[in-house]
């Protein structure tokens, strides 16, 4: 079933008639990002059905469709929809009910606009959007579309409402106190805002009626009136600590943290954190409307505390009723707010249009505001949101000083538009002409003074760099404006004149508003980091974060910006330029940042309670909820701090879980089985993440590592993991901190990185230490190579060459760059700072190399080689041990693995061989073994564009089904992505060196599959567990790629071992490309492996959810896809010549046709001895002649008059294939052959389209004699 609510009879505004059952679509949302979750926590599109009639009906046989020509697309099962009932169906494409039983259609809705209809069992349309061939319009994310209703919401009980309450001491009234007839005149009088609080003052201003400290149970009664039968229940809004039970006229309608049966001595079954208790929680009451009476009614609340020892108790009630009906005649459009399972709102009024966007201005101007015809505009200039009583806009007015204007449109019958805010900042003429090679941010707080540690209301205007000029300009319109909150941040840097700021983008109601800034993923929370005297290069944070992301591990994205901040209320002047900043992402749980599961207060048992958590190790602030573990870690002044969820938003069960988990991890780490993979620390701890985290901090010499700005995460079902990285301004030999001045020392305290916190015990594990060495030497080939370190640094400094001079001029000699001791000779100032940093990085990396044993080198380079190639290994000063079976020559714990061979001469390659080797010796710091070296030497035919083809691409799969989620919990739609490759040759081919370079990243050389048999397929997947859940586990899977295929189209590049292109194409999710693969379930399948992969006509939608492992593409030359290369394929080639096929495809047909002949069909008309034309299907056989021509022997039955005679005709038609391959004929398309004959000779005439008009060519090719037999 769908989300369903029972309603009272719902009247229209016209006189009511007997309607019988009358289901209609009242509302739908085609881009549901955050509005409504299904039973599995996903947010698919949804459609609301409402029974407008006065009779119930069974929806069995009714259908929903998004295709006007397919009225049977999705059929309702049996489900009774009562009179006045609403039913929400999710349009997810899954076609499977979710875990809550909600219906899901087999199609999803298009946000770009399409058709939507409800069809009755007889095939008649009863409700539709997108009539008369005109699609419904493009939709806005989280804005619903549907029928306007004249709905009125009434707060029947408010926090200020009068109430009677009792603190029960026995069970005398337990079963009757909630009844409407109960006499409560002896109870105490108060309001609907009741409770007590000791400390802190979280509930200040909420509690109007106080009860004694230690109260655990309170009965509260409030009266309210219902005017008529059209009024129904909407929702109960509750602020509560810690639980409650709500009754309407004696019927239990809502509860939280409550027992099944309430009694005088009942207590809350769980806690509701203070941080959540101050916000309303909405409880949908629409299904209980039948409990209402016209006239007097009673809302009863049983307040519940966790115990008499609790420090606080709270209940604040707000009961909302609704009434109204569908506006007649029907009005359709975007609704003011989405209301699934409830009566619709009126339509949204239009958004007010300002004649000028917000941002800076120099000269006074006239501001015009417009809305749709028949709409009025209300506006304010004091920062408050406008309402119907705000000043009425009557005409343009002058703006001559800094001013914030908020405006809203109102329609003639109650429509309400969105708030629109623009802030206009008066600037001096010099500021108004400023340009920069960086984006510019302007902060204006409307004379609120310098920000402090608490959020301050402000505004932001962003000016991006024009790609045509390479400059941003304050004379141009702002690219983005937003209301924001801002506050100062930092510890040691808090007092610096150049303020470090935390920025929170907000909507007009003060709620978080996500926006994409400068190409970074959309979010609301950002940092404006202010480099000062420590990092005078201004790049240290951004550089390390960039290097981290290059390893595939998220670290904050960054952008360099120039900033103006106006805090004094005057006009924006040159003095308000505050220098160059780094705009960066905040560490926050988000699918594009710290991608872990969200943990809500309701998730208090396994497996949900296991994640996700973000923790910080730092010196806590006074308000931080911090703690030490049972073993007193972390040591010193540092403690663990709850970051996300914040402690105030966590239940006690969640607090206990994560703290106990850390204690358990420590017990395992320091216990007798510490290194045991199942009993030791690895059962609780992500060692790979820890190694990368340690490596970045040790490499950079970060002196704050481990004790400050250190983050850990714990995902649901995952292990405790170090990261993400944060705060590196004091690393890499900066100014004013000499602890990492020398790149050839780990730090001033040489042992710090290896003995502090958990690291001392971890590095006692020989395997952990070896993994560190392995990872370092692996990254030295890529991210930490000298070349990449220089190039990455250069990519940052190139952006700051001009800006650094402006920044230095603004702040003077006190922060001016002064070079560095490692700078190249002659370089000073900022250039010297950059040179110092570059040389520090390279010297550091090369010094760390000397602390490890160098890995062996292999010659020749691994790859595709000839049989009997000899491979040599070299590691001066060390022994080399190797294996040929892919295993590590190092034994667990550090010894030599049995079977490992000591290298003493070249290794001959007689078959495909993988050499795995290490050097063994002693290093300056790390002893034992070098990193692992692997080399695959393949003797098969190398893969290239002639034998390896992509045959299927699943770029936007359907959402997971409940069954799939049960098999692979936590998976999402993108986890089902895959790409399939097919060996189209008759040889086993080597994938050694084959790589995906764009679209996704994957190297077959180190994959699970390095060869493919003739005709076999292999897939590369996004998530192997998800793939197995949907498609089974019998297919050849090479491994998991990194990155994702884009849902909106992507560029895919596959290269061979010689870096030659195998594939280079771009797919799309828009027509004429097949559109059903865009989230509907099917994949993209190639039609012709020799065809044009950039052509939409060479792709089709698969059946089902894709067909990995199934041969859906024939061999080369099989152009009609019947898995047989025959004469029919020649005609298919002719028809597609110049569009889908070219001369190379003809060669494919010829080479695979062989000596066989097969039947081809053509529509041929015969004229003989002036007889009438006849058309018949002629059966022909084709063969390749010795001169490269095709001979067609044509035989046909021919009817002539009433008497039938069978004539056999034969003709020799030589088609000049060589001529057909020339560019001049590239547009040829054969559609029909006509034969005309007389006694002397016959001529063949071809009817062709206008893509080939060379008559002499066709006369030469097609004029042939034939003989009547």
C-alpha cells in the first residue's frame, strides 16, 4: 500500500453533489530531494491520489502512467481508498513495495516535464497532467505540483493555550483522565508549555508553567473547538523532554519514548536530547480526524520523564487543524508547499523579480519589483520577513545607501510566493571598479560590528571570474547572493586582525540553504580561512588537502578568493578589503564530504546505532562535550569531542555506544591478542585509513598531529577510522614555528610521530609498520613523486601570483613573505616562500626514502612481451626474494615466506607470469623489507580496438529493492553501476595495460582479470556486493573502479597498453539517446561493436536492469543482430552506409562472411514486355566474386493476370564495392531495387534518397544485363 491517511468528507467550494467514488491525482513531486522518504529511507518521486467522492472504492485495476500511449503501464493491486482518503504512491521505477508497504511504480517522473495520468479499469483517463500532447512544465526540486485547494490551517492549541494539569500520585484516574467528559476543575491551571529545568538554560523562554524538580509524570488537558465537519486534523507539533502520549477525545493519537500503556508512574522509555527538544517534532494526525466532534474537543498530553532524577522536563504543544477544498474551477500549478497525504495548499504566487540583483552599487538607482499580473507585493527594509500586513509596493523607489529589501508576492485568492531577499551595498567609486584574477566575496553585516564566536546575521555576494576576461569585477552583477550567518573561529589565530570566519548560507527563515560555491558541491557550511604570519605562502592547507584527494580520500575542497568585509555600516571602501582568503569546505557528514550514514535520535539499536559518528581529538572549549577513554586516551590536555552528531543531539544509548566502542578498541589494541586480525585491534580499527592519515602527518611534519585538530569517524557497520585531514598551517617548515624546519628530521622531537597516543602500540606490529612502508613507496610513484609534488604546488601558486601582492600590501610588513632558508638562491619575498616550500617537500620525500629499503626494479617494464623474454631484478645492497604465484615473499610477521625464491639471475617468461618481489636488508629507520613490487608479463595477444569492445554501460541504475538491501545493506542506486567489455576476436587477449582514463578510473594490469577468452565478457563494477545482489555471482568481475559514471552523460576513454585509443565516446541521458537507462532500470547496450559509439542510434536500452554477461551484441558484420553474418547483413550495411556504417564495416562483413552464402531479401519490381509492374519479395543469395564484386542470383515467383505462371529470372549485378568505400559515396542508402527488362537488354535502376545524386556513378554501377530463363 502507499502512504495513506483517512480524511473526513472533503468538500469543494461549490455545492456538494453525489459523486460516488472519484479518485483523482491531486499532487505530485517529480524532483524529491528532501521532502518525503519512502519506507527504506530513499526519496523517490511521488504521486498523491485523493478520493474526492463520497463512496469508498477498491483501486484494483486502476493504472498510473507517464506515457499517453501506454495506459496499462503500472496497475494498482487491491487497495480500498475511502471517501476523503489520500494515498501517496512512490514513482521510483522499482515496481516493488518498500519495507513499509508503500506502493512503488515501475516508472519515475521526469523533472523536465512529461505526461502523468490516472486511468480507470476500463481504460478511460480520470485524471491527467500534460493534456493535449503538452507535457506538464519543468519542475523545481522539492516543490510539488497539482490542484490548488483553499486550505486553511488553524492552530487550535498553542503554547499559550490554557491548560489544566495534575501530577498524579496514584492510579485513581489513569483510565479516564483523557476522556472529554472528565471533570478536571480541581486540577491546577497553567498553559500548554509546562516543565522544569535545572541547568543549563536550554529551555529558557519555553516553560510558562513550572512543575517541581524531579517530576516524572504529568497529566495535561487542553480544550479546543471544531467549527464544522469539514475541519480535520493536520498535525500535532511537540517540543518534549523526554517522552509523551497524546490523546484526542480519549483516543491515543501520537506518542514518543512512551510505554504501550500509560499510568501515573510511567516514565519515558528513552531520552530526547535537549538540543532536539527545543525544536518542534511533527506528528501526522490526519488519520484520526474521525475522533473529532463539532464543537468542544479535548487534547490530553501525558508528559513523561526518564526518571525523577532527571535535570529537566518539557512539554510544549501546538495542535494544527485544516479545512477547505479543491478550488473550482480547477486551478493547476506549483503549490505553495508540498503536503503529501494532506489537503493541498493554494498555488505558489510568483517570485518577486527585482530590476537589479543584489550586490554593490556606486550610484543611486531606481529599484523596480514585479510579480505576476493580479498579484501584489509586500516588502520590508528592516531585515524582517514580509507578511500580508507589510508595506504594499506601489512603484519604483530610490536606493541610495546600503539596504536589505525582502519582498513577497500575494495572489488574489490567497496564493503566497517565496520570500525574495536582495542586499544592496553602497560602495565607493574605487571599489566599484575593482577587478581581480580571483573570485571576490563581499560580506555585509548591516552595521552589526565585528563578528565574535556566536553566529551573526550577515549577507554574502559572490563575484566569479569571467572565463572570457579572466577577471572578476565588482562592476558586474553578483553571481550569487545569500543571507548568511558568520562567526569568528580559531584558537591561536582567533585574535589576528585578518579574521578567520565560519560561514553558514541560509534561507530567508534562517534555515540552512545549500548552494554550490565556485564549482564545489552544494552545501550550507563553509570556512573562510585567513592565512596570516605562520603560512605566508597561503597554500599549505589547500596543498595537503589536494594531495589527499589525489589518493582518493576526501579532504576539504578549496578555492582562493579576495574578500571585502564591511562591519561599520558605512559604504564599502578600499579599507574594507581584507585580503586573500581560502574558501574551504567544513568537515561535515555529507555524501560529498564525510560520506557516512546519518545517525538520528531514533536509531538506538543495532545495526543503526553503529554509525555514523564524527569525533575530534582536541583541547576542548568550555561548551564542548568531551571525555577521556577508560585508559585515559587521548593524553595531555586533549580529549575526545563529539562533532557529529553533537552531544546535545545524541541519546544516552548513542553516547554509550561510541564511548564503549573506543574502550573496546583500546582493550583489543593493548590486549594479549593485539595483532590477531579477528581478536585484535583490526577488528575495530581501519588500519589502512590510519596509515594514510599517519603518513600525511609524518610527511608534512605536522606538529599538531594526534593532539589537536585530529578527526576520526565511525560509519554504520564500519570500523573506527582516522581522518579526514585538517589544519596544516604549521607543517612543512613554515614561519614562526621551527618544529618542522628541517626536512631531514621527523620533527624536533624525532620520536613524536611514532610513540604518541595509539601509534607506539600500532608500530610495534611488524605488519602495520610494513604496510606503512608499502604505502609510502606506492605513493612515491604517484601522489608523492617529486614531479607531482612540484606540479601540485605550482597549480596552487599559479593562482596566487597577483593576489599575494595585494594581500601583502593590505596587511603590511608584519605579515609580508620573507622567503625561507631552503629557497633557491636569489629568491626572496613570496617567491622565496614558495621556493622554500617546494624544496622542503622534495627534500622531505627523498629523505624519507633513505629511511626505508628501496624496492627492487624490474627490467624490462612489466607488460605485454614476447615468449622467452628474460626479466632482471635489481636492488643494490639488499637481497631480493620473489614468487611467481602472486603471493608475497614476506611472511606474516616479517620472515621469509616458505616457497619464496632468492633472486640470483634473470627470470625467463615462457607463459604469462606475475613476478612479486621485495628487497630485504636494513634501513636507517625502517628495517626488514622494502615495499612490494609486482610485475605482470603477458604473452597473449594484446587487447586493442580490434578485439576488445565495450558492449554495455549501466550508468544510472534503478534504486535498490528491499531484497537487495537485505543482501547488501546501505547500498544506493549508483552502487549497481557497471561497464561490460567483450572479446570479439577468436584469440585469448591480454588486458595488461588496458586502462579506463575518463568516465571512471581502472587499470586491468592489477585487476582480478588480466586475460579474456575468445567471445567472453568481463565487467568492472562500482560495488561488487551490490552487483552480486542484483545479478548473481557467476560473472567475471575484474574489480571495482573509482569515480562514478555521471547520470547526466559522461566522456568515456579506454586505452590499450600502448596508450592507443580503444574507445573515446560521450553518452547522454537526453534524447535521441535512449532515456530509460537514466534511472529507469535498463542499461545502455551497444548495437554494433564496429559502429559509431558517439551515435545514439548505435545504442539501445537493455531489457530489465541490464544484461551483464549475456551476449547481446553479435560478432563483427552481424548488422541485423541475428547472431549470423549473412547476406542480410550486407543490406543492413547498405541501408546504414554513411550514418551508422562505413567502408571498414564492409570489410568486417566480408571477413566474417567467409565462403558461405545466405539469403538476402530486397523489394524488387519486375517489368517485362511492357507488362504492369509487380512487386514481390525476392530471395537472393550473395557471394563474393574474385574481383571483389558481389553477385546476386535472383529468383522470384511472378503473378500475371488470372493465370499464374512462375518465371525464373537471373541477373548478375556487380556492385562496385571499392567505389562504395570512397568518401564520395558516404551518404549512400539503398532502399529499393527496381528491375526493368526488354528483349534486348535489362537495366537495373536503384531508387535512392537524395543523399547520393551522382547519376553517372549509379549508371556505371547499376547498369547490368540479365537473361530470362
